C-alpha cells in the first residue's frame, strides 16, 4: 500500500535508514582499507568506490538526521521536503557516479580502452529497459491513474528522481554487463560488480520511497538491496591480491542491443494493439536517446575495430620481423636472406653473395664456453653491420655461418670481402679476455648462377675451397669447382665399398738405421686402386674418408692388414716393427684402444712391435682427451710416435705433455738444413754461413727426453751424412726405398741381410 501519513512514514523510513547505514559504513571501511593496501595501479578504482559508498552513508545519515530533527515534517512541509529531496537526490547522483567510474576502473572488469564503450552499453541497456517499461506498462498506468493534470509537487519529485534514477540504473546495468562479459568466473570482480549494482538499485528504491507516495515493498526492497550490496562489496574488497584475468575486449554488449530490440518490439506491438501510432513526449525523448547512443556506440565500435586492426598489423609486423631476424645477433636470418634473394635478385642489379665461416669456432665453445662463443658471434655481427654498405644485407645462417648479399660487381665485392676478412680477424676484446678468430670467405656472383639455389651452392663451394686452401682467405667461385665436387661425390660413393671390393691395399716403406742401412721397421701406407678411376692419391681420399665418416672402417682395415703382415714377418724370423698411421677422429673414439687390443690378440703380434703414428697437427687439438687415449694405447704396450714434428704446430710443451715414444722429424726441417749454403757431403760446421741446423736441435731434444728420433724424407746421400753427423739414428725416405709391396720388402731383407737384433729400435 502507499506510504501516506507523514509522521508514521517518517518513523518507518528512519528505521530503514538506520538499518542501511551500518552495512554501508562497514563496506566503506573495507574499501578504504583496500585502497591503501592494493598495488598502485589498483588504488584509484578502490578509492572511487570508497568515495561512492561513503557518500551513500553520508546521504543515509543526513536523511536520518533530518527526519529526527524535524519530527517527520520532512514529508509534510513543502519547503523542508523540497530541500531534503533535492539534497538526497543530488547526493545519490554523486554516489552512483563515483561508484560507476570506480567499477569501470576495477581490474578485470573492462579493458581500459573500452571503458567509455562499457558505460554507453550500460546506459543503453538502462534506457532500453526504461523504454520497454514505459511503453509496455508505465505509460498506460500514467494515463489511467494520474489522468489529466499532474500536481506540481509530483512533477518536482519526478524531476528530482529522474537524474539519480538514470545514473543508478546505468551503473547497475554496467555491473550486470561486467559480470556477464567476464571470460571466466572471478569471485572478487563478480562480488564487487553485483554489490555496486544492488546498492544503486536500492538507492533508487529509497529515493522513490522518500516521496511518501510508493508502496511499502519499494522501501523495504530498496533497503534490502542496499544491505545486500554492501555485504557483497566488502568481501570483494578484502579478498587477497591475486592475478586478475584480463577482461575480454568487446565493442558492443549483446544485452544492450537485446534491450533496444525489446523496446522497439514493444512499441510496435502497443501501436498495433491500440491503433495509436503517435508517440508520447517521453517515448520520443527515449527514442532519440536510444538512437543517439546507438550512433555513438557504432562510432566507438568502428574506432575499436580500427584500433584492433592496427594492433594486429603491428603484431604481424613484429612477428614477421622476429621470424626473419636472428635472435642472438639481430641480423637477418636464412629465411630473410632467401626472401631477398627470391624477390630482389631476379631482374635486379649485379650482386655477389659472400659465404663466411669462422675457423675453429668450435674450439672456442668447447674451451671458453658457449657464453664466450655467443659474445664472439654478436661482435662478428656488429663488425659485419658496420663494414657493409647501405643496402647490403648481412645475415647469420646458423652456428658460426654468416653471409653478406652485396649489390656490387665481383671485383668490387672481392675488395670488400678482403676488408671484411681483415676486420673479422682482429682480436675480440671481451669481458672474459681476448679471443682470436680467423674466417674464411667464399664469393659467388649472381651472373654466374642460373637460380637462387645455384648461387647459394656456388658461394658454399667457394667457401669450402677457401678452407681447404689454408683458411683465413677469400676464395671466388670457379666453374672448375663443379668438376671437383662431382669427383668428390663419385669418390665418396666408390670409397664406401672399396674395402669389400678389395681395392684398398698396403705398401710398406722401410725405416733404416742411418749408420748401417739395416732395415729396423716399416711404415704401412694405404693405397687405393680403382678399376675405373685408376690410382687415387692418399692425399685425396684419406681427408675425404675423415670428412664423410668412413675413416673408422678404413682404419680398421689398415691396422688389421698391417698386423697380419707383421705377424708373418715375425714368424719368418724378421725382427722389426710396424708403424701405422691413425687419424685424430679414430683416436678420439673410446673404441680405438679396444680395436688395437683385438688386433694384437687375433694376429698374435707383440705389442712392442706395433707403433701408432699421429701427426703433430692432429695432436695440437684437444690435447687433454688425446693424452687419455694415448695412455690407453701405451698401457697395452703399443708404442706411439709423433709424426711431422717440426711443422707449424710444434711446441716443446706438446712433447712434455703427450705420452709418446718416438719423434719423426718433418721433411721440411731436413730440407732447410740442407740448403745450398750447407754442403751436402759434410756436416755443418760451427760458425758457417747459412741457416742454423734445426734438425740437430730436434735430435738433441729427443735424446734428452729419451725418445727415438726418425728423420723423414731422406732422398740424398748428403742428407744421410748430415743425419749421421747430427747423431740421428733412424731415417726413412726415397734414398732407402719408397712405399713397396711386402714381397719387395722381403727382397730388401735378403739383399741387406738378416736384420740384426742390435739394430732393433728400442721398445719402451
């Protein structure tokens, strides 16, 4: 029933206000505490909510005080009623505005860029529902109940109620949309949104009840909504800080559009049923408001779509840049280089592709660590970027492989490549120390290639030959490389079955005692005779076997065949030793010592008669692991010889580190000692002009270290006599015989005579 009777109504209204005041104060306190304890980015939202709920409490307290002070005359006396009602309405309007703004700023409710759109959604939903209610119910009630002239006080009350009702309804609708549009349930966000919405709806009820012309259930319903909303806001405010799922980006709420459609449908249905197609003034105002909001909403939607499209374009460009950029060096990667080659090279100006590889970069990673290796790669990229011309494209293809696409003629590009090589070989001053790296560069012009693939292949071929030619150099592509590659491929194919087809064989070069010429040992040398390709030089197929991983099978054949022949000679009474060459790849495998153990057991060869030779070049790399492998061989009783001693990799430290039994002096040292200034028919005399006798020094060092010394490459009597003068005991070379079949070695035995055990090289 309507609440009429000022004093009676004031008592009930005051009691309800007192009941509502307590939970609103509690909610305001909780929100105030949250605004102080939340992260900086969240505090403004809780501060606005605190201000809004505090304003609600102040309005409720002020209304209660007025009722108590006037003794209920606030519902009877016109001046007091107008002032009270106006202040209450203004306070409620301010309160719901603050709560609405705070709700929109609350994390997880709406994306910051969509706050205005969400506010329009809520307002449109509220006006749509009001339009539906007015057209469907309120307009008919207005005509039936109020009839003609409306009292002035009622008009004032309606005017005062209209603004806060619209604001409160809009905020309540915003809260509803925020809950519906959550991507997944989030209790804190839902509780806060529902609480704010209920408080706003409750305030509408309390404001309407303050006119004294509404039913009791409006007053009690409004009070219940305020109390429930306050209790819903408080738990959400005191909930612990947790990551909040970002709100979905939405340009338009389907709820607001549904309300508009419902209002339009109701208007059309009413016109059809009543036959009155003329809208009343309020319906016209609401229709204009709906149309205006829809227009603004569509403009915002277009702006949001444009913003999303721009963001997608930026993201696409960003990810495209990531996909075409090397993550470590920020140079173009292989994909980007291929794109440029495919899109810009055909029909474009003359260009040259440089293929760059760092020499020995793996050793930097293994010894200094990958962090240092990465720092070197970054510095290489910086130097490339700083030393190419504008428009040229430096790229990292992977690992320590780089490339540079130059828009230049081959002659100019080769000059630029030389400058790049000089820059890359400069010391790398890093935080961990100085690093020295060299590089090899292959160069290929686009005019020499008939496709992008062939251009890349030509550059790689040139790089390969630059490395094979000594590294740290620039090599331009030559069409002759194609023939070499075809031969390389053919040799690789044929070498895979050479052992099974019996095409590999051993020849033996004698090692003699220099003073007597007696044979004390032989070195097993591998030969390949192919029925179609003819004799393939060892310098060609042995590096190939190492490169393609066939050296293990070839090495197994060599050591078994050499041990088999040695076993026969020992059984025939020949007291000599057999030397077998081993590659660094074989030695670095744990199975190599087991292979030698198996060979000694199967062929019943005394371990001291088998010598494993390693080149000084191979020994200079990864010395730590090599020492371990050589120690395993010596533990079997096998002797170890350091071959090619005196090459560019030699060092006295290496001699003291490696567990070896013999030195084999490189032939170049002997040739240098036998220069034209030194007579070949007599040892060099002290003080004579010409180069210092290095072989003499090596022999002395070997003897001091207890090592047997063998001079290689002895081809003249003068060289032999020089070795005698130096005190070098053993030698091998063309003067004593080259590589020969076993039968010729046996004939040499018979020619020289039985080998005297006194000429035997010392065993350990």
